C-alpha cells in the first residue's frame, strides 16, 4: 500500500490534523454514504466571518482521512469566502496527488466543507444555495453506483 | 521495519523451497518441448505426465481426468463456458451458481448472460452456506450446469458440494466446483464430492503462480476453449508450463502429506485471533459460520471502521492482510460476498480477511491482536460512524428509512 499513496497522504493518514468534534460548533456538515464507504463530517467554529476552529470525523479509506485532514488545514484561520473557494484540486495538489480511483475523496472533502458552511447559513436563516452552490444529496439512493 | 507478518495466504502463498528447487532443476535443464519427438522432448513429456499422475492421486482422480491450465480463473472459465457451449448444443441454456462466487465464476456467468444464457444466482444463508434444496428448486429441464464453490474465498465457509453434486447427478446436470481455496487447505477427493468438474490453482498451496488445473470426469465431453496444438488431449492447446506443472505437483504432494497437521496449526491460530478479537474489541463480528470454514480463514467486521484504514495501519506495522471487500479500482461498492450475507453496507466496508498459512506462528497471531487492539479505539475516535459518547457504532439510515 505504501506505493499507492504519496508520503504526504500517508502523513495525513497516520497523523490526521484537526481530528475530533467541536461540541459548540457553529456549523456541522456531513457528506458521503455507506454504500461507497466514505462519510465525512466537518465541524466549524466561525467568528466574524473567520473560521477560527475546525474539526473532522471521517469514516472511510486512507485517502478519505487524508483529504479531510488536509481540507481542515486549508480552511482553518481563513475567511468564509476563502473557504468557499476551496476546490478538490487544491486538496489533491496539497497532498502531492492521489491515485485516480481516490480523487473522489477530495471531492467529498470539498463538499464536506461546503456542507458545513451551508449549515452555518441555514442556522442564520439564510438560504445557502445562492452562496454555497448546490450540494450533492448527502445520502443518495441505493440503486446508484459509487462515483469515482 | 521488523519481520513481515504475512496473513494473506488466501490471496497467494510463497513457494515452498522444495517447489523452487524442483522448478529450478527443470528450468536449468535441456528444456525440450513435450510435443517433440526426441529424447529431451520425451523427458519433458514425462515430467508433465508424472506431475499429472501425482496431482490426480491426491485428488482421487484418474490422471487422464486432469487438464493443466494457466490459472484457476482459466479452469473456471473453461468449465463454465465449455459446459454452456455443450449445453446449448442440446438446447440447454440455463446455469445455476451462487451469488458469492469468485469473480472468475461470476464474470464468466455474466459474459454468458450477454450471449443469451440464463443464470440463476442462489443467495447464501446469513451464515454463508448455499442450501442444496435451493439448488434442487432452481433446476430446470434446460439447466446445463450447476457451479458452486467448495470454499468461499472471502469468508472461508465450506459449501455442501457433495449434496449439491448428488442432486445434479440425479437430474443428469453437470456439476462444477471452484475449489481454488480448498485444494491444499482441506481434504478434497473428487469421488467423495461426486462433482464432474473441479478447478484448482497451484499458488494457493505454496506452488507457483500461473499454473491451474481442471479436473474433468471421464465421460464429460467438455468442448475445448483454446484451439491450437494437440496438448492436453487436444482440449487445451498451448505448450505446457513444464516447470510450473512439476512445481504444482510437488506443492500439492507436500500439502497433502502434512494436511492434518497444517489444518490443526492454522485452526489454532485462527481460533486464537477470533476469540481474542471478539472478546477484546467491542462490536466486531465474525463473517461466516464459526464451523465448517477453512481452518486458516478469519473474516472480521469492525463496526465504525473502514477496511482500508485498518489495512494501512497494519501495513505500517509490517502486517499484510486483506480487506473483506474486493478493493478493485472499478468500483467502490462493498464486497459482493458480504452483501450476499445481508450485512449493512457500512459493516461490509469495515471487514478484514486474515488468512493463515503453515508458516505463520502463534507469536504472529498475538502480534496481530495487539495491533488491532491498539488501532481500533484510535481509529474509531476519528470516525463519524462511531458514537464517541455512547462508545458504539452508529446505525446508518438511508434516506427514507427510519
């Protein structure tokens, strides 16, 4: 397996950053589904439009854990606007690449941050869709295959 | 890194030293073609025929009933597609198999479906067994073949192939068994089983990779799949893998000679791991029945964890194992075997297969448990499928379910 992932991925898998829960989170987002074997949950603490703290919990493969971890480091201390611009590509690049079959994990990490931000707006009575964009249904139906 | 602990013997096994020695002798020898008519050709032919007789003896077969192939997968494909072809000539276009076969069987069946054959897939019981009465009920006048594996490659459960073969024989339907995981691991006798066709693979019992064999009972007119030269009685063309075939025979004889001892040893290691993990780590389940399973197979699901996480953590500690799920790059779906048992998807994703071989030690089994006891709580603390406060796995409800 060592040959499958970059050293950066293995580092974030072995020692994930910002792992855990935030009991007083201002926003929580969860994406993924059990059929595909990856579920990510992001907790955000937001103060004055800045993400002051972030934690994650992920059920999934090595790449799912590493992309979650990397995504948290890329948004921590940044503004909501910056976080909204986070792309899966940026996560992949920061990890020195992912095997093609695992790129979907980086998409999930991006979606998890966006799902949390959507929750932040929703809690404030703001429709998140014009700001965050349309998010994939977190729990899609059984019949669908798992996108790579 | 300390010494590697190899617990993936169901995937493949290292070659026994005697196998390597025998193959090296042959490869370093004159290397004649068994089809050639001069001394070194006859010599090569003799090596192949001796190996055939040795393998036949272990399986209780006649040497004329053993056909060498390039893999277990080839043997499976030949048996299934050959039987379908023979059946179609008599207007029989229906096949029966189980839903938790190896892909060598399942994908061969699917290929036949695309060509207009009908296939019935029987579901196993939650314990991991195909019921002979389900085979009986699925038989039709146009059934050409029943193919049920002897031992499941993921969960190790041993199928009632003898009873299934009896049902088939009574109806005049050919019966095939994929015995790739069973041969060399448990006693396998073709007459005791009563099957017409049986596939095996040498690298599963400390033989070389690239050598398989198909047992084809006398009187079963299985059409050839590979046309060409006259090898294997014109039924499987291609110059024989002489050294590999000889190596396979050495490996099978070695496995058969120490079978009981080997089975007891592997069972002791497996029992230790299963008992210690089930009692020491909360919410772990053993997949497949505790009884009637391969002595070296432990397939365990760790609720709240995903298999690759465990795999990578083990690999970092020098332990080689396998996820229960076929981690293939085309699909992220959980293992079809575990889904066939009725496991929830998230539990299916959290499954590991540990398969022990004769070379493994109790010390290695203990080390595996030490590492699992260390990994599980640490990784569960990171998982959103583990309820941290309650210290239990979260039950996942799909949309629309409650």
